[in-house]
C-alpha cells in the first residue's frame, strides 16, 4: 500500500524491485512470496460475514495481482522474472511445479510464487515457508515494517526489547509473534532459519544478503 490506504503504491513496488535487483546482482537466487492484504484480507472478510473459504480464495487472487505488479516492475529494470501460482491461470502465469521453479532459479531468473498454497485456511507466511522448503532455500527473509523480533509490539510499547538472535524454542516459550504457527513450525521442523527485518528501509536487503547484522535471526 505504501502511503495509500488501499491498493498498490507503484513507487513502493519500484523501491522493492530495486532492492531485489541489488541482491540478485550479488548472485543470490531469489524467490518471493507476497501477501494480498492491501487488496483483500480473508480473515477480515470472514468477520464481516463472508464464507471463510470464499474469502481466502479471494485473498489468494489478491496476491496474484500484487505478484503481477512486482513482476512488471522487475522486468522494467531488466530482471528476468517468472510468476508461478498455486491456482492455474495459464494466460498470465505458470502453474507451480517444483522442478520448474528450481530450474528458473538456476537460470538466474527471479521467481515469484502467487496464490498462496492454493488452499484456504493457510496464510502467505505458510506459503513462503512451504515453498522455501520445497526449493531448498537457505533462509526465509520476512520483510515487515519493524526491524526485527521484539519482546512486545514496539509500535505500542516503547520499552520493547529487540532480539538479535533467538531460537525457535524461545519464540514459543515467550509467545512472540514471528509468523503464524503453521508457518513457524514448518521452518522449525525443517531447520530453516528466518530473518525478520525492515523491508521499507532502503539498502536493508542488500546489507542482509551481504552478511550484515540486520533484523533478528530465528534459528
């Protein structure tokens, strides 16, 4: 959304595209999962009386719209990009096939995974964790608007303490909100580390990919 109250802020999309290009140029293989909350939130729609399954499918379609916007921005700066979705939409993207996704990455293309897992009741966090495991990713980078994992919500509690490193077990014990529990458990069970960082600060993604201590590492 950027500075808008709804929809897609093209300037923010361009910013993200340039951030992604900066790490692609380092030789990093990049796969991306985007949420759809700027267009439609399934849980909010359910609370308003909509059928949960219907609302979740609408949310998946919203992620495809965002994915297409990012794909367009990436291609405008000469990054070859492939959009693979969990729901077939042959006119605009490829269906998700694991081996095809890995091959695209090997060829130096940026891969975007749209439409979540293709199933209701699962978040895009879960989609990111699942796809990361399937393509044998080294790490999940969770870009948010806060710069890491805190002892409480830093936007509400000025005394909140930031963790530089924390274990999966500690996150459970302290009841911290890193990802939804399904996504988090998938990462823990597959020894896949998570880095939570501020995606909106220019240069953060490149610093992170270069090994600088940005955000919080959960492992």
